[in-house]
């Protein structure tokens, strides 16, 4: 049996649908259940439902054999994990956005940036040769430039609707993201037969 860490929310739903379609799960976990561990009756998979930012930690520390996590989270955290498969679900992009009138070229002082992704944001500005001050926030990132906390934001964008609704425009794409299957190396080799079977099955999308 493989123990798989999944992020709560939409990505978990997409991942579960994918695993059902591939025969790895027989049914969906009860959405009304408060339980965070789901043992599928087929006995192939045990699911741990965790916060999206915690998936990689559970896998890296061998509390789970594998996990499904956004590429944005994995790149931000710099985890020591095998990432053998892009699942092509949960697609979005990490982008720089700001109010109308803001341009990087016109900024001659330290740029104030609000984001949940301080490492990726800092790297982006460093590569452009620009100085920045990072404010790490945990939600409602779009609010920061509207109330003067920041000049711009670095955040995930799917359709751009939330940016538009708050008077922000997308200026640059920093990272294209999608869900990745990740393994810790201990499980990848210790449970190699199951791991390879699982990867082969999910890769045939």
C-alpha cells in the first residue's frame, strides 16, 4: 500500500478523480467526514489530507510515500524529493501583478512586494537586478497594493478574474505551475514495484 499526501481543496478533488479513473481508488472519501486519513477499500492507497504547503514535508520526512503538490510550492520550498511526473492538472501560473500605472522600469527605489512566495519573488527581482522588500502574507494578497502595503504582488493566477476585480494587471509570468507527483527516495526504491505501477498508470492521461 502507498501512503499519499494530498492537499485539501480543489487539487485533492482533481487528484482523487484521476486516481478513480485509473483504478487506484474505488470511491471518493466522504466530503462531510472530519477524518484526515482515508483508507481505500481496495487496499492500494491510503490518503492523508493536509495543507497544500505541508504535502512536501510529509513526503520528505517519510510520513507519506508520495504526494501531489503544485510546482509553485515545490520550487518555493526547495525540497529534496523526486518529481517524476507532471500530472497536467491544477494548472495555474505565478505572476507579478500591480495596479495600473506601475512599471518595473519606472521604479528607482526598493520595490515593495506582497506574496506567499518570498523565495521565488526574491529570485525574480534579483535576476532582473532590482532591489525589493518582501512582505510575506498568507491570504488576500490582492489587497496589499490597494491599501499601500506594497507596490505590487507575486501570486498565483488562474483566470485573472480576481486581479481584474481588484484593479490589478498581470505584468509578468514568473513560473508556470501544475500538479506534480512526488516521492521520497526511500519509498521510491523501497516500494519500487508499487511506485512504478502507480507512476505508469497516472502517466497515461
